[in-house]
């Protein structure tokens, strides 16, 4: 296997030829914020716009998940231009999310908390007007809760359900601000062809999909939080 | 399965016979099926998904993405509320709310008696008359909530008159 050497944040590393910068960095303990990235996916989704990095010789910051490593590449994950783009993308994202970590079963394991800390910004940003979707929460699955309001549309659950498991219960529907991850006909999870394997819950970076037993939330009785 | 559902399945199958099993045929198939049935019922979408060998959610995804496709049967009368720039400034969304309240349906839906269907439209090109509602393909100008009541009343009277004549 051919490898190339590159520098990320001053650290010299080797990576497989054709590997994307994001994975080269993550494999070497350098964190770059990301939500939609899946190593097994054939094509990067490049949907979350959080993994911006600066590459020496390039005028504009690039998304690390789509940029392939090159011999002698010098990457800076902390460049002001890259951080500015990532921060704005993140703030826009949380502007339409209900932020209630104290009552969220995913608090502590939530990627959003991790990213906010990494980018040194607050989850409750004031820069953009809050615009919530206020969609109903689906408690129907015996295993997990699906709260579409907390969904960041990263598409990880959709990919896992379809490509890895070959089931294809979840998918995107509607358009623009109304876009959401749902089942065929927007039916409750329990009435869909979901097999309750829970793989999507494991894949979810936020609290949109969360196991019920974490905080003993009983079917339909739990707080919306 | 009800008789209507079986009928939908049959008609969808007949249309599908004319197409190859390529994913790229999804939109043309949906257009043909909607052209025939007036909307895209659940059974039709499931049939199409099976035919193309794709998850049903993918069909639903495309149907909900494009404004052209409808999930509800068309009503006898169509109401299209303009929410273009001029109509928006003149309170088109208030008109939409009035229609919603009076018909007890949301946008994209049809009343249970299949008399009216309600949806929005981007602009119909007669902004002078804002806020506009297109009722049965005829643009009506200055449709404020009171005029919504007026239009519905005229439909009601017409229907009553027809009912009396046919007796």
C-alpha cells in the first residue's frame, strides 16, 4: 500500500494514498469537527460544513472530508478562515435546534457539545434568530425515541440503515427547512419496517435518536426535553 | 385491501409495464401515475418502489421533494393561495390561515368530502391584485379573510341550488 507523508498542525504523519484529510487527521489523534462523515461511505456527504481546514497553497479553506491527502501537504486545522466558516455553519445549525442539554439523554456523548467546545463557542448562540421546527416526537419504537427536532440531517442513520444493514427504513423527505429524516409515509417507527436493531441510534451524533433505557424514559410518558 | 386500493394497484401496474426497471425512470413514472390517478396514493408508491427495487422511502422522498407531486386526491375545487413577494407583503399568509381555518385542512391536503384542496403557489403574475388566491384556475384579487368566507358561501349556495334543481 502506497503512503504519502503530510503535516497536519505541525505534526508529521503518514497516510494511505487517496485517503481524505479528515480520516488521516482523526486516525492520528487530531480532531476536526464533523457530523456527517462516515469512513465506509463511498462518497463523502460533505453536508455538515464543519470540517473546514486550511491547506498551504490554497486560497480558500477546504472541507477535510473531501480533500485527498497529497505528498508534502501542509494542513492547518486551526486557521482563522477555516474556523470562521466552521463556526458560522455550526451556529446556523444550532439556531434551529432545541438546546436543552440538562434534559437530553445524549448529554455527555453528544457530538454537538464536543464541537462547541472545540470551536470555543456556545450551544446557545445569540448571533442568529432561533427558528424551531416543533415537530412531534416519536416514542413508538420499544427501543428508542426519535426526536426530529434534535436532528441535524447528517444522514448517518439513513446511510447505516440502507447501506450497511440493507433495510432502508429511514430516508429524507420534504425540502428546505421542512426537510427531515423519516419513514415511508412519515409513519411512526413501530409501524414501519424497522427491525429495532438500534444501529441508527448508535450512529446518531446528537440526541435525535436515543435509547429509551438511558434515563428510564417510558413509552410516551417521557418529557419532550 | 379495499376495492379502491386494488384498483390503484392495477392501474399503477399497467403504467409500470411501459417502463424499464431503472431508477432514473422514477420521476417519469410518478408523473404518469399522477396523471392517471390525480395523486400518488400509498399503494401506488409501494408498487413503484417494488418495481424499481428501491426502498419505499426513496419514492416518498422524491414525491415530497417536488411540488408537482401530491399525496392527497385533488378536490372538486382547487384553492391556490399565492405567497409570492407582493402577496406576502399584502398578507398572503393571513389569507392562507383563513383558508386553513375555514376548510379545516393544512396546505397540500384535501377536505374529507373531497370538495376542496388547498395549496400554495409562488406567483401567478397578477401582483396588482395582491393578495391573490387562484380558485379553480381563476385568479381572485384582494382575497382577505372576509372574501374567503364570501367565496366559500358562493360555492355553498351554488351547490344548494344544484341540489334543488336535481330534485
